[in-house]
């Protein structure tokens, strides 16, 4: 199985500053997309499907299922 060309969405405030982490993902063939919060992630996901979502954001409902409030 190859992961080359896969899209990953990184959700949270700290991913932009985690350059070593994102550089490693790029080396492994991932295309990184960034969202600073759940609303921005939802907006991106409605128009661009991704293969993997990683988050360092605490979700208030604890599930990550459903639409964001507001």
C-alpha cells in the first residue's frame, strides 16, 4: 500500500508552527491542508475530501461527529 499523493487535514492552532511534522508528512507523500478550528475544517471538508484528519483541538462534544455550531 502506498500513501503517496494522499491529502491530510491538520486541525488546530499549532500545526502551522510544527514545521518538522508537516515536513515529514510532505516527505511521506502527503499534501497538507490546514484549518485553525472546527468551523474552518468543516468548510474545507465540504468542498475538498481528504484521506486523513489529524487534530490537536479539543472537541466540545468529544465525538467529532456532526456539524459545528454556528
